[in-house]
């Protein structure tokens, strides 16, 4: 470890290529916190956006016109507005309208903090797309298959869970993968409300050490790696879920 | 939108690199162009801010106008933030930085700081009276808003361990403070002082509760290659002149800033010499 740090210190002094996160403990800590924040923020948002998508797609096929209408409004609202605007709207406008709570210091603080709003905002944003993605998958399941399930005595929910969803999921996995990759990249917007994710950490470092070029390269490579891991996982999942003879 | 532009600019900085400084004499280049391009703040009242018509005005803007007048050229202003002003200068996108820039040893490696320094500030926080802050140590573990690229973030962060929430620009951080998202806003005492003195009812229940720390000189920035060239020398002369003639003290008064001991002292010193 010391050898590596010495190498980067030498690189900074001799060649002015200053990868300060490799030798400065404070910068490294900031960067690692940023990396971790991005990873768990992405993970939580991926999970909850899929959940939002599943519920939305199910309600979309509901008999109640009110439920279908509500899903439509939700999808239109979150799909047609920029995520950065949504984030600012939640953090600066909605937050102030909610009742405050008391923190451990006895001060009154907003109910949901910046990290909380980032999760809410990104989950709903990606969730709105997921609703449409799952809907496309559900509509690709042949009507005859659903009727067969119903004639076997499945309720609507049971048919959805055991027949429609498993088939639909396989159809829409590639589109879902695209949306989730976008979601991981969208988490950088949380920088605007001070969530300490990767972009925030990198900008903290470069505004003090003035190594913009180096940190930009590090940042881009880190995202390439993060997304590569996600894509790899999705591909393995796709392969594991393949049904022989059922090509989607 | 504002954030977006900054992100794009940030990316451009990385792509273009920082070796844009030309060997050609800067004064000749400015005269040939007919304009001097100055990086200024537009979110730092009353040093550089937007008036209701959208024009950038303020104390530093008048200094930039003085420089343009002296060179007999037109003035073009480019709004900068703490995190990009030095890169803009070194790329050649701007000729001069007059943007509340603190003069630190670390920054001196990257840009030329014009002496004598034209202003001085120190670090303090803006907090609601109800927060009841008494000393710097009270900030430990609390959420404190700050602005990206400010030199004191690192020092205060290490010394008092607040949970810093750093925003791209001053208005965002102030909004977050007003929304109760942080207990205090870490900033320059000069800006906090003028915000509180501005009489805006929005800040009626706020105060600057701590003792200002870490006094810091502000400097006009030129490229390192210009510092000892005619352009840097001219800026040094102008700076001496601003102190000697009382121009800075007059501007401070005009923009409603409390007279700073630093300027009074510098005025006496330069008049005496």
C-alpha cells in the first residue's frame, strides 16, 4: 500500500499527474464514501423503482378506472419532467411543506433529508419508466395463456404473480436493464442537493487539489466499472431465467 | 439548469486541459481584442451579484470596470464559481479573476495572486437564532451547509467535524438553510455580515453567532506567467492605487459593507509610503 502511495506521490510531483485520492488519506476517504454512497443509493433506488414498476403495471391492468387513471397521471408526471427538476422540487419545495421533526440535538429538522429525497425522487422517476416497461412485457403475454390460467381457477392476482409476471419479466428484461443503467447514472444528480455520492466527492477533491483532469478520468472509469458490474449481473440473471423453448 | 451548465463546463475543463496560457503578452492581446474578459461572482452580494434587471453589479464589478477603463478596452464579465475560476483563467477563457478569491499557499501554485491584496475576510456561520450556537465545537455532528470549492470547508471539516452538506452555489445553500436542512451555513463573515445588514425580513431571525476565525486575504488572480509580466505589474500598481486613493474604502461604503479594519490599515500604510 505504501509503495502505491509513494508511486502516486512521485507521479504528482514529477509529472503533475495528481491522483490525490491514491495518497492523501482525507481525499481517499471522501472518494470511498462517495463510491459507497453511489453503490447503496443505486441499489436502494433499483429495488424500489422495480417495486414501483410492478405495482404500477398491475394497477394499470386493474378494472377500476380510477386506479388506471392514477397510474397514467403518475407515469406522465414523472416521465415528462427532468429528474433534476423533480429533485429540486422535492428538496426545496415539498420538504419545507412537511411537518418538521426533532433530531437528537433537539433542533427541528425536516422529516426527510437530502439523501431521503434523492431516494424518493429517483425511485419514482425510474419507477415511472419501469411501469411502462413492465406493461409492454405484460401485453406481450398471449391472451390465451391468461385465459388458460383463469380457467384453471387462478384469481387475477394469482395469475398475475404465477403466470403473467414470470413470462412478462423475461420479455422486458433488456429494456429494464437499460433503464436501470440510466438510473445508476442519474444518481449523480444528487450532487445538486449535497448528497455525498461520487460526483460530489470528486468535485470536493478537485476544487481543493485542482486536479480536475485526473479526477474526471477517475470518475468516468469508476462509472464504467460500476455499470459494467450491473450489466454483467443483469445478463447472468437473464440467462438464469431463460426458459428453453420460450424465446422472447 | 444552472447545475447542468456547471456540470457541462466542468467536463469541458477536463477535456480542454489547463495548458491554455499563451506566451504572448497579455496586455497586447487584450488591446488587440478590444475587450478584457474578467471572471466575477454573480451570487455574492454585494461584491458581485445580479441586480433586478439581470445585470451583474457590485463592488468587484466596479474594480473590473476600473481595469477596463485603464486599459481603454471594453469589459466582458463571465460569472465564475469557486470551483472553476482558476481553471477558466489558466485555459485563457478569462484574463483576470476578481471573484472573492482567498489567497492561499495551495492556490498560489496554480494562479498568480496580485499583491497588495484588495480585501480580507474570515470564516463564520450564518444560523437561525433558535439554533443557539455558542462555539465552533457546537457544530460537531450537525448538518452544516457550505459552498463547493471554498477554502475553509476542509479546515472547518477537519477541526470541528460538522456533517458538511456542500452545494454548487450560494443561493442553493441559503435555500437549504432556510428550509431547515442545515443548522448553519458556513461562509465568509463579510458576506454573512452584509446579508444580515441588508434588512431582508427573511433573515430577521438569523445571526452570526461565532467568533470569526482564520482571517484570509482576498486577491485578484492572474495567470502565473502574467504575474511578473507587464499585466501583473499593472494590476499590482492599480491595487496599490486603490488602497492609496481610498477607492476601496469608498466602494465598501457605497455598497453598504461594514468598514473592514484591513482596508483602513492598508489605506494608512500606502498613503504613508
